[in-house]
C-alpha cells in the first residue's frame, strides 16, 4: 500500500491538492462570522438592528454571518466593526 502523505501534515496535503488557500479563506470567514455573531449577542443586537446600524440589508448581514459564504468585502467588515463599536484590523502574516 503506497502512502505518499504518510508523516506529512494536513497543510502539506492541502497544498499538494491545491486546496490550502481555499481552506484558509473558509476558516478565516468562519472565525469572522463567529466573532461578529458573538459580539451581537453580547450587545443584545438583533439581526435587524445590526443591519440598520450597518446601513445595509438584512440579507447582506445574513451573507456576512454565513460561515460558508467566503465572499465578503473590507467595506462590509468595516461597517460591521463600526456598528459594534470596534475597529477592523487586517494584517499580512
């Protein structure tokens, strides 16, 4: 039995399969959606109230909170952070 990935880590496997960047983008989006949802809970903000504070539609907020939807703009993230009284920080690592 041939095991070419034996001993390698999962990132190496994803890189070999050309899936690493996509997996990282999905993971980042899941974390962002979770953080926003948790901040909304802490501030007792409904989705309708949050959308109003962001000056966007509830559907747009739903897309932002959907962990599976990885397409989100910096502008939307900035509005969400501002609506929660937070600052958006983006960095390259």
